[in-house]
C-alpha cells in the first residue's frame, strides 16, 4: 500500500514539475532565457526583501505582494524574517538600460535585479507569467530559471479612444493591467473628439457637462446615426473627474505605464464647440455629434481667434498639471480646412502672420501649441498631419497614415512613433469579416501585426535612432463594450508586445504561437474575451503571361488548407493544399482552414476566376487609376481575377473621372461579347457607372461604337455588383475601348454633389 502511495505521490510531483515548466511561455520573448532543473516554492515561509529607500521600490514591493496574494492567498509581508526570500534589488546591472532586469530563480531564492524600479517591475511581470492565472489558494511553484532582458524600443504604446465611446475607470485600469502584463509602457489616452469630451476641466465645466453627453443612437451603426435635435435628452456618455484621472495616473505609474493624454485640436473638436460655440469659426450653437454625420457641424477650432488660444492655454495647463508624462499629444489630424477659408478672422490671421495658405495656418496653430507645451517643460507629439505647412521645431510625429510621415520626420531629425493603420489599427478586423463582430473595416490579422517592423527600410542607421517605437490604436466607433475592447486587442497586443520589446532576431511566428496557447488558457481562466485566430484562408491569385494560378495559405496555428474548384463546399474529403493550384478554366475556388481534423473557417474563402480572350493583354487608361486602388497592377482588368467583397481586393478604383480603358488584343480575334464588372458601395462613395460605352477599332485610333449600356439599378442601392454586357454577332476585333461614366454622389448622400468612385474588376472578352 505504502509503496503505491509514494508512487502516486511521485507521479504527482513529476507532473507538477512538468506543468510548471510548460507554463514558462513568456510573451514578449526575453532577450535571454534559461530554464534550469528544480523549482522555488512560494509558500507561508517565503518573505519579501527589498531596500525600502530605493526609489519607488516600496510601492513596487507592495504591488508584487498584492499580486502574489491575489493568486495564492499568501501574504509575503506576514512572513518577514524567514530564510526563503524573494529579493528586489536595485543595483548597477550593466547592459540592460533603464527598463531591463535580471530574474534568477533557484531552489532557495528569487532575485530580481535592475537599474531602476521600472526594470524590477518588468522582472515581476515575467515572474507572474510563470504563476497560475487565477487564485489557487496553494503554494506556488516557480521553475528555476535565469532571464536577462531589456526592451528594443522605448515607446511601447497602446491607445484607447474614450470619446466615441466612454469607458469606465475600471475598464481603463484593466487595459493598463493588460499593457503592464505585456511590458507596454505608454498609454495614449484619446480623451476628446467630435463625439465626446471626457475630461473635467475646472475652468470650463461645460466641456465635460455638455460635451461629454450625446443623444443615444447606439442602436444604429456609426455612419447612419441621425444628428441630435433640440429637446432630445443627451443620455449617453460620461467623463472622468480630475480626481479619477489622478487615481488612474497613479495606478498606471505603479505599473511603469506613462499616460500620454490627447486632447485633439484644432480638428475633431465638435464636442468642445457644442459646449462653447465661441471656439469655432461660425460660432453657431450645435449639439454633440451622435456618430459620423457631420453635415452642417463645426469640428474645427478657429485659429484666427485669440480667445481660442487663451482657452487652450487654460485647458492645457490643467491637463499638464494632471499628467506627469514627458509627452502631451495635441492631435492635429484630419482637419478639413475649408471653414478657415470662409472665416474673416482666419483670413486676417493668415495675412497678419504672412502665411501662404490654410496649411500654413494649421502649422501656425500647431507651433503655438508647441510653445505652450514646451513653456511647461513638456514635449509635444501630434499625428502626422502636423507635417503639413511646416513641422514645429521640436515636435514628435505619430505616423498613422502609413509610415511616410514618420519617415519624413525622421529624415528631418525629429522623433517619431510608428502607428500605421496597416497593421496596427486594432479597430480593424483580425479575421474573416463574415464571421467576426462588425468592425470599422480593414484587416490587420495577428500575423500581420507580428510581422510588423517599426524601422522602415528607407531610414539609414543614424535616422533609425529617431524611431522611438510603435503603438497600436483602438478607435471605438464600432466598439461599445469592455468585452469588445478585450476582443479587439487580444491577442494582437501580445504580437505587438513582441515587436516592440523582443530583439528582432528572436521573433518567430511559430514559436510565438506555441507560447500563445498558454496565454489563451490564462484568458479563458480569467474570463477575458479574445479572438481565437484568423481562420480565413488567404487565396493569392496571380496571373503570368496569360496563365493563372493560386497560392493558398492559412495563419491558423498548426493549420492546413482544404479546397474545391467545382463550386462545392470544402470538406475534410476535399483536396488538401500542397502546391499552387493551376487555373485552366473559369471557376470558383473555395478553401477552408483545418486544425486537428476540424474545419475552423465558418465560411470558406472563395475566389472567382474567368478565362477569356483578353487575359494578360495590355490595357491603357485615359484617366489614371487611383494609387490607393491599384489591385494587383496596371493590367488588373485583364488578369482573370474577379473582385471580392473586400473593396481593396482586386478592384481598380477611379476617383471623380470616367474609366476609359483601351485593350490591345495583339492580333485580330473572333469576339462576340464584352463585359465590364463594376461595384456599388454607397457608403464608401462607390457607384455603378451611369453607363458603359463599348467600342472597337482595327487600328487603335478610329473607334466605332457597338452599344452604350445604361445602369439598370438605382444610384441609392447600398451594395451591388453588376456586369455591364454587350453581345453581338461574332466578328474579328483587335482593339476594344470601354468608357464607364462616373457619377456625382446623389442628393441625400453624405458626399452630395461631390465626385464618386468607379470600381471595376475585369473586362471579360469572349
Ligand atoms: C487618426 O486615425 N485619425 C489619427
Ligand atoms: Zn476661423
């Protein structure tokens, strides 16, 4: 009996030890990491040792002990004087900088040493990742290990928009906890925007009391919400009191998270204007916006008005007193400068300051903001539009419209933070939109985030030093709950953590996925919401010399791809993908991700191909294709690849002009039909052409009309895909010209009277 008992006990200890080992899956990947034999047990005989005079160490020790108690019930402070110690040691450690740490676990001690408390805090965070995720009320087993670690970048940021939706202080703290767990150090708090002002300002109380509340139209999607009308109760919103802000700032500081506040000016200020109409050029009263309908609203401050600058002086003084951060974010993005053109004060300012135009007026405004901020011994950071009209002398640039702004700023010896929409806008989809919760658009999967490299190739060695780091942004037009916030950042913020912390050469997609599984289990235990992955198969069609093929891939962890080409739903009995698929005829390819013999894609990815007589033939355009919608290159209309329901994919876009395309078939071919495939997407200003004219020519110069086909659908149709087609008795043709007539946005549309877009995917010649 006895031996059997010991045998079972032995097994128990063995598995305990193994499971402890398995759980050491630290994200972000440390610089160096060694797992050793044995373990340290945190129990009622373990005490915490630290030098109470070390700067911030006492608070850090309390934070540490609090965490240990929360997962085990063990109070390290009650065990003072015992021989088994966890020691927090501030000392000189070469080569690991301000935020680095050493974590050494042996059977008799755990020692975290660092040059600063920040490093100690990160050592703790790594240690926490070896512990159970939730309370166990048992001794804690920490495997023996040695970690030497420090970050790659000094700006490791996460942003949260609390204007489009107000989030409680509890959610903000949870967000900061997540950031701290993955060693982010900068929380960019987007506190004001057109749809809500979220910070109490003592001198201007109406900013929060009026600007913080709007009429509730949450039941409608952002772009379709009606504006508020007088008399409707503004019931939706909230704001943070200065007392709450102070608490959150302190909460973050304890976790080595600095909060960079953003009060977005001079644009995105409709909520402030609702509170104080004197701030705008027109000075007309208005109500806080309920969503994306800006018709007749002012969203810009008036830089021609001196009282606006006095207001900003007061507001920013209060903000700077609340936030100890080195950086203050002034926004500066997306200013529609047309109201300034019609404002006598703005025009007078332009004249008085000898400014060239409204771009320079924006620059004038930003430079005055910088003076104000620098006068208070802080640094100004703004979105990349602050480059327009001339950059303020010491400004730091946050590059969001791609990396171009960041590259330009670094070349001018200005600091930059990289936060390009693609791939670090976390309000974008992370999986197949067909199966994900509604999001604003875009597609930034976990893998794309993981593969992001913040240092652009365009910068030389010297210039790369200006890249402070990177940040993900979470705009909340489509995010209204704490659960959704979690879902959109998890697990993508773990991927970004590794981008900004770990050495570049240590990044490894498969290894990251292996480690991620442990974090998924922790999320499950803690009840955190997260995306389980992008299971949409990526179908990459390509055409070369008139031949078509497709490569298929999946991001799914340990995933395989199964596909069909006969239009049927792929199953586990379908073909397994091993090499590029040749496309020899018109067909639809459908594909699913499979993990552990289970189909993970709820909806198969699919791609249509058409074989026809113009495949691979040269197309010339009278009006150029928009550089934003190039599809797969200049001959996209003759590549055999039909557009998908994703606007960016395989559609050629033409803005405000007609699509006039001429195809040279190279030789006379016997033709009897021509089709132009077009898209309508009303909300994105994309309309089917009014009509398509089909013409042919023998010499490429003199064209003869076959027919003009009118659009049979209403211009108010929300979404449509339509093939404009002409058929005729077969004849020999060498040149074809199609002319698709553009539309203006129709009456009632948010762009009424402005030029629309034409989107086309293929000219099919048969
Ligand atoms: C931004 O996304 N407007 C900075
Ligand atoms: Zn003005």
